[in-house]
C-alpha cells in the first residue's frame, strides 16, 4: 500500500492553539488549591516576579518596544551587527607575580585564541608603593603582577603585538603611574598612538568600595582620573581611561538591579568630574568602560546587561549626548561570588553559564575564568580550558553569529524591562543620597547590599539555593585541587633589588603637582626611569589626607560551607579520620532509602563521613551496629508511616549505645515534643537551617570551637 504524505507537514489541526486562560485553568486544577503565586512564580532578590509562562499576551503592544541593535535605547546591543563580524573579544586575566612567568602565560593564551589581556598589578603597586618601601611589606607579589616601572611592563609584555592586542589594566589607586608605564612601553616599542589599544580602568570609587581606603582624597583622585581621561582622549583614540567595575558590589552580594544602579551612579559621578574638568560630555562618555560581573542566574544575567545598556543610553540622552554616541562599552566577567573552592570542576559549568549569558547579553569583551581560580594561581591546563570554553561557544555553537539572540523573547524582554525599572529606582535613590561618592562614604551602599546579601545567605544556609558539589552532592573523598604558591618572599627580594638598581636618582625629588600637563610629565618621567612608587608619590598618593570607609566585604556563596569542609579536613589530618554520622535505617528499603540518601547528602555538605550500613529490622539491631561504628551521631531514617512506632524505641536505644546526639530525618510535626522526650535531639528536613545544624554538630564533636565565626 502506498502512503502519500502532504508536501507540507501541519500539526495545527491535531494540536489546536491553547490560550493562557485555558492553560491557567488546567494548572489551577493540578495545584488542587495550592496558591499559584507561591508554587510557580519565582521572586528575584529585587522582588521581581518571574512567571512560569510567557506568551504573546505579555507583549508591550508597541511595534518595536526594544528597538534595533545599535540604535535608540541600545537594549539589543551597542552595534548594529553585534559580534557577527569580529566575534567576542576574549579578554583573559593575568595575576602571576613574576613578570617573566606571567609573560609566558600571556603568550600561550594569545596563541590559543585570546584576543586581549587584563593585567592585575599586585597590592603594593595598586597602592602606589615600590617593593623596597617598608610600607609594602606583605603586599609585594600578592594578588597580582609585580610591575613597578617601564622595564617591568616591557618584560611583562615581551613579544606581545601591542598594535593588535588590547591591554587592560587593573591598577587600583595607582592608575596614572600604571598608565604612564604602559604608555612609556608603547613609546619604547614604537607603537603609534593611533594604533595603541588599551583600557586603563581608572576607578577610584570602585577601589574605595573594595578596599575601604584610598591613599588620597576622593576629590583629588577624581581630578587625577579626569586629567587622564582628557589627555587620553586627545592622544590615544583607541584607549579608554576610565573603568566602572561592578565586582565590589556583586561580590558583596548586590542584586542585579543594585549592580546596574550602582554602576550607573558611578558612571554619572565620573561624567560630572570629567565635564567639570572641561571635557565634552560625549568625549567623556566614550572614555568609560563598564566592567560587569555576571553569575549563574542565566536569564537574569542576560537581562542585566540589556537593561544596563538601556539605562546608560537614557542617562547619556539626558546629558545631551548625540544618539550615535550613547553606546555602553561592557566587559563581562564571571563573578567570584558564584565560584567554589571545593569540587572546583563544577566551576566549569558555572563559568560556561556566565560566559553564555555574557555573549547572549551583548557584552563587548568577555573574561572566561579558570575553574581553579579559588585554589591559587591557575595553571596552563585550567587557563586553556577557560579560553576554550568561550571559544567552543563561539566557534562551534556560533552564538555570535546571531544578532541579539535574546531579541523577541517575551520572557527576556519583560525581565529586561522589570530589571531596568527597579535599577532606575535604586539609581534615583542613590542620586538623592548625594551621588555615588556620598552614598559610599555614608555607608548607605553597604547597608543596601548587606540586606540583599543576608536574604541570599539565608537561602544558601537552608539550601533553598543549592550549590552543587558543596551544599548539594558534596564528595568529601574528592582529591583537592592544589596549586603551588609562589615564593613571594624571594620574589619580593628580587623585585626590591631590581628596582633599586634601575631607579633614577634624579627622579627621587620628582614632583608633578605643579606640572602644566601632569599626565604627559608622568609618561616622560616613566620613560626616563621613574618607578611606579616615585610617580605615585609625585602625584600625591600617600601624602596628606586619605579616604577611609567600611569596605564592602566580598562573600562567596559557598564560603560558609567551604569553611566547614576545611575544618573537617584539618580534623582528619590530626585525628586520622573525619567526624562521623551513622545512619540508623529502619524498616524495608522502600521506607528508608529516600531519607537515607537525603541525609547522606546533608551531612557530606558539612564534611562528615556518613556510615550507611543498610537497613535494620528493629531498634536493637540499629543500636548494636551503631555501637560498633565508632561514631557519635546517629540519624534515624525511615518513613512517616513507621516513625510513630519506631522512633521512641530507636532514640532510646541509640542513646544507650553511646550516641551523643540523635537526629531524626524528617519534619516531626505534632510529634516534636514527644520524640524529643524519647531522646531525639534535633530534626533535619527540607528548608531547615542546614548550615546552623552542621555547625552545631561539628562544635559538639569538637571540630569547631564554640563561638568560632563562620561567614
């Protein structure tokens, strides 16, 4: 028999369209009286509702609500063709303290597909100190590269094609001395100002928020930033001088809307400073690069980048900037907040989610973070995996080949609009506080972020927000990822000797305060051998008054659980074993297996070794097995159906067998007092405070001292 199929397949007759009301009616029936908003509507930390379903009914009704890429409000991208032609700018970070070793890492990454580089100077350099300065003790080589002058910068960038590669700096308060060293290197290499590419990232307010201090008054820092921006805009057309880094706020616990709002407020503060110094507002706006941290809340991260461009375009429109100059330059990076120390290979997934979101959200430059970044200095393998994660998304998945893939999504358009609306409210309140500088120094910013961070921390503690490999599915037997720490003391000594050998004697009394053009004078002095510390002193860093506030403390989501795991690891090193819990599984396997698995997961999150000996017929058998187990904590696991009969006897028998604490897996409901009287000490169940329970039990067995803080 011959079967003839239609030329075009249509399933419309078999599956007629269903409108929202029909769908909602079926959902309400399935919920059987449970509230729809509580069960299916997700609330973000900004208080925004994310519905389970979006449809044409969610359209704004406008013909073109989000505009076109590169035009109007820039929601859909800063360029009409997005990254279709050029691909993403893959910008990798480098923090190895030794300039020569860091140079090898830079060259390897560039040959492997990286297109630009981010150089983070060490703590001494970021403060404006040379390595032989007594005040730099403990800071040399820490958390960055030891670059203290043009010779160090030249060595760091050896064999790098500076006409082709953008060099981004993270120089803290010493942004002018670091920029001078880079520009002196360009001059030494014969790099033309019209071909030089860089992001100097002067961000004094970001540094103040992160460290809680600046080595000079904020007004002086803003003036210095403005001088750098004005000079750069006149001499280096492909260099941005100002950076707005959201990482202090993101790492501190800020929500998506807070992140955007505080970045906008910082950008506006910088615009005011630059225009007050005589810059045209359009030229000033082009000098700003926004560095945005993104996390693993994938769609919120996409919406955050889209909303940020929208609001910055609105700010620039209000400032009178022409439409063709209202783009927001965005460098997105996976935020440290979502990364973990334990089971770091899961960071591969977290980073991939963040990079994916950054690409879809239209970031201009993207940093893909190595999975071992929390373990110390990343090695060749982890850096290769990091860059390849982004390259696979680009070269094999071709994400950059679609202009604004998020465009037209009812869900993402609505979420973008909601995030933008909330961020604008927070931005306006920041302005009412007197602007970003006043809001920072008054403590208002820290207070607002702390409230959001506390809500998120509560969700982490109760595992409402699980962290794979840490608070969920932890493997206490994993082999830790260990990275050899560099010999900072030896490197610091070598750096001090090197600087003393090259420091120019005539620069000892260098002063740039009275220079007619202090940026040009700083570049010239750097070319002549002035060190970063000499330049910083000549510019007034460390002289006179400084600014001090309460720093916005960073909080990784996994940090409290990481600390418990670390304590148990240390206990194992000294005691030869981990703290143990024994599962007293009662009844048939179908009755206890679910709670036994859940309990194993629960206690592994705290670093406990879980002893699961299978099921026991009765309390006597369980107590006998416990007595042989060399454990001090027993966990009763069974079903609600059996608990009423087995709990009283099991709790008493386990206590008699030596259990210092008897835990019941399950919510006791009305039986709580009776079961406590029988010997149950505590109960564990969904949404209980996992962190507090684990900490209390670890204190009880002596792993953690009473009162020892866990963040």
